[in-house]
C-alpha cells in the first residue's frame, strides 16, 4: 500500500462505516463526554431508553406511529421545544412537554396512557406525562447540540 493510500484509508473507512448504516452506538460515541444525552426509541419493543454518557437514566414504554402513521427511523437532534404545545394538525390535541426532532414529529406526553407499549400515535413518540416532563427538563438543560434521538425498528 502506497503512502497516499495509508493516509486516506482511515477516512475512507469512516465514510463507509457511516454510509453502510453503522449502529448508532458506533456513531454516537460520547468520547468520554458525560453530558451527552442519547434517547433510543425501539419501535419493535415500544420502549425508550435514555442514556447520559455511560449512565442509563431511564427506560419507559412509549407509543409510536400506528397503522398508516409511521414514526420515521433515523438519528436526529432536537429542533425546538414546546412545554405546552397543541397540535394544529390534529384538532388542537394536547402535546405537553414536546421535543420536536424532525418536521412535525415530536416526543411528547400523552393522556392516553393505556396505549403505551402499543403503536397508537400519528407518528410522534408518546410518553407518560411525568416521564415526558423529566425527559424534557433533561434535554432542555443538556441542550439540542448534545442530545441525539435514535429511532430504530
């Protein structure tokens, strides 16, 4: 291998790793940063796990998108916060403690707690109200730039 190839091989490997859909845990290394928050939503288990650095802060049941209303898969960062949001799209429905992460999708509280653990939303990620408030306060204090939301199948 010539010197040019030796110099660029690590960079090419990193691009290939990202392009091939490497696991979020590989892409979202905290590199010793204990303040970074990673929110992982597992759609198959309908569960959210919240990590800060190497510490698990919480695991909660959620409701993601029901039939015809899928929750988008991917890695996101919060775009904006709204502690007492109401949906203009769905008849002024309450969405307290909303953390928006992609277009109109958010993590927010629900009063329909009997549906937690089942796909039931219009694409948002629903949490019990106390859990949503706790998450909101954690993410708001940490900041958008140090928070990652990973939605996986």
